């Protein structure tokens, strides 16, 4: 997994990151049924190309390279992966 969305996204779900992702690996988007019920956005670890375009677009600084993810949010690695195993 190249990038992980962490706790600051919860309840915010700003989709600026979705708009700049060149491979559309951030979901759910506003036009997907899951958007209303999801508490945050998630990055597909299989689709992410490690470009970093999303990082600077996030207004709440919730996106981290996996190796830079603060330890207190380590569980978000598994949450991002689990979202795509549904």
C-alpha cells in the first residue's frame, strides 16, 4: 500500500483527493451509494500508483505515505485494505 487515509478524514470526506487521483483509486466517491454511509474515504492499495497527488489536496491532512503514517493511526492501514475486500 502506497498511501493511507487516516482519522482526520472521518466525518469530513472532502473529495478533493478523488478529483486529482489519476487512477481513480479513492472511494467511495460522491456518486457511489456507499458514500452516504461511509464515515471516511479509502485508498485501494492494489490500484494506488504511489504518485502522491492526493496528499497535497487533502484539506485535513489525512493522507500519508504508509511509511510516514503516525503510529497512533497504524490501524488505518488495515481499514483501508479491508474496505476493498468487501
